[in-house]
C-alpha cells in the first residue's frame, strides 16, 4: 500500500507534473510530466545533457524545482524528505565513500539508518561482493564500487529505488547479475526509476520509458512501443515460398508498406500484423518462412524519435 | 532515523581518524614530543624574573595546549569536512535518512575527543614528569579550555564552510596556523613580547587562549578580556559558519 498523507490512495507512486528547472539561463528541464505506477520499472532515457539526471534529482528532493509539482507516494520530496528517505533508495553517479572504511563497515553503517533494513548477506551475495567485506573501499575496482553503490540504494528495503546509470563500468557478467537483482526486487513490488543510456538494459528491464531530449519528453511508451512509434508501427520480415502480388498485402488494413530486400519481404504496419500477413498469404497458397518481427533496436528507435522531435521543433538534435 | 545511527557515524569517523596516522601523529604525537623536548631542556627549567618567576617550560605548557586545539580544530577538522564534500560523500548522505550535519557533528566529536586526550597527556605528563603545577584555579582552567576549544573549532568550521577544495583547505589552514601560533607565543612567549604586541595577541584566539589557560594554572581566574574575546570569536565565526556552510 502506498504511504499517503491526505487519506486518498494515489494511482501512481511517482507523479511529476510540468516540472521545470533552470540553472541561470540554461533550462535543464522544461515542462516534463510523467507518472510511475506501483511496481513498475520506469526508464528515463536520452542523450547526455538531456536533463535526465536533473529530473531525477528533483524527484528525490536533491534539487528544488522552479515550477511544477512532484509527488512520491503522495509526499513532497522537499517538505517530506525525512519520511521519504526511509522509503526511497538512491544510487547516484559519481559519488565516493571514505577510502579507509571497509566494505562491511560501510554496509553496516548505511543499514543502521533505516528502520526496516534488508538482509546484508543476501544483497552482498547476489551482487558478488561476499569476499570483499573486509576490504577497504579504496581497494575496490570501479565495477565493485558501482555494485556497492547499488547495494547501498537497496539496503534500506525501499519502496522506491532510483538508479542513475547503475551498470556503468560493469563487465557483462556483473551487469547481468545486477539486472537479475533489479528484476527480483521489482517482483517484490518495489517501484524503480531507472536512468540509463544503455539500450539493452532499457529493453530488458523497463516496463515503460520516457525519452528526454533538451529537457523535454520526446516519447513515453513501452520499449516495444517506442520502437513501433519510431518506425511508425511494427515490422515483419519473411521469405515467401512462392511469388505473390504486393497488392495482396497492401490491401490489408494492418499493412502500411511492402518492400523487397532480395528474397526477403519487409512489411511494416500496425495491429496484428504477423497474423494478418501470414493468413493472407496462406489463403493464396503461399507459405511465409523465417518470419521475424521487429528486428530493429531501441537505440535506433530513440535516435529516430530524437531526430524527429528536433526536426519538428527546429532545434539541432 | 534509529538513534543508534549517530553512534555508528561517530564510530566510523573515529575509525577513519585512527586509520590516518598523520592525524594521530599531529594531534597526539607532536605536542607530546615537544613537551618532552621542552621538559628536558635545562635552559627551560630556570626561573626567570622576566617571566614573573616562571620557567620557560611553565610558559610553554599553555602554548602546547593551545597548539593541540589548533592542530585538530584548524587543520584536521576542516580538511576532513572539505574532502568529504569534494568527494560527494556528503551529497550521497543527503539521499539517505542520515543528514550530512551528522557527519559534521561526528567529526567535531572525534576531533574534540582527540584534543581532550592530547591535552590530558600534556597536563598529566607535565605535572608528573616535569614538575609543572597542577592548575590551581580548576574552575577557571576548565572554562578557559572550553572557550578556547569553542573559538578555535569555530575558525575551523568557518574554513570548512567556505572552502571548496581540500587543496585550498590545506593552504588556508596553513596560512592561519603560523600567525595564530606566533600570537600565542610559540616563538616569543607573551611575557617577553613588547607591551603593544602582547595587547594585540590578547585579542587573537590563541593569544587569548594561552593567557586564559596560563592564568588559571597559576591560580588566577582568567581575565574577562580573554574570555570575552574567545566567546566573541565563537559566536561570530560560528554564526557565519552555520549560515554559509555548503553541503555540496
């Protein structure tokens, strides 16, 4: 159950409305609105300098916004920061810990801040730092420090976890372990706000994601939805068992375009595209072989969406 | 936040101080070393009329006491706080239930504790090994110590509040260190300064501290000017430090 002050039950755990933050004459975040539901993993994507970190810093109350309203579990991140600190775990980029404290001591210290702390052994085990407990922080590699940061964000058993580039500097194995941990946490109902520029991570973890560029939300959808938006729909490729007339497919309401790439047919459209195409061909005695759906990546989609938004607003991407 | 948390913060700051040999040497080792040196020098044991019948050693004990305060309050404390801020440690803490001010408080506690231990060593060793008198005005002695610590630590806090980088903190602390010690009488004991210079030194934090401590050791309640000077520095600098302290 969400924690609330005024007695109503909000639908969303994080609600950001018309957020604006400027540093002097530079507008870092301009009219950003989104909401994150309970148990959702919500991604914040975008190029460097887009305003992702500033947005997230406002959500956790590290910065005061100039305009707009933010509610986390019904609470104001600045006025109710004490209550929220117990419920929100944060992992920020680029912040160090004292070099001459041991990993175990740091975990023990941070654990003591929270009334309802997590099991340290379990956390440490799942992120592979069990044999590092006695080591000084300054002897840890970049990847190990990063994993410790993620652990510190989760050690208070938070209801909401905010993670900013959490797998930076991790090798593929450690990255995968971190993803598994986040998925496990999410399964337990924790709401997660994830800033990442790493597309594989967004595709794997995020239920929905907002693409931010130049301080504005360019697109907000599931990863598949973002890809579809970029392409203006879905894409199916297949190899037909016999030639057919393109008009057969173009006549279908689901189909937008039909193209040929050697012996492979590329069809774009929306709705139940795969079914419609296969059935239409089958009716004519043509079998669609090696059917593949949506082979493009989130990265390409985001680039397309960003460029498209820039074109529309006349701003260089 | 659970009450035990602040205790843990202090414990970890103590661990960090313990694991920094430089801090330990400066705060405990150096003053004790100087005490032994001054205590063994034959020239320092002669009673001098110019010093009002006291020995050089007698003159230097309060100076060493004040020096401990300066080493911990002016060098160690700001350096730690500034480097924590610089490295983003305070910023990370501000996303947790533990307020960064707890770390500041813990640093003050640890440095105060080190100062008290070091001063106790000086006083006790001075009395036991080198025949220094036990403070005759005990109440005045305690008051002098408390106000001196407050004044000198306030300088350290102001430095920590305003300075951005640990390099600059080192530089500024060093720049203040020598004039402060000079006016406290480290090179020329106050009793041997010209009257004008002695008056000026009485308005500096260390000069006032040394005067107050010395009077109380020799049996007189510390002069009001010294105590008011120390209180004044504490209030003004402390207020400025609180007002201008940057957590990031």
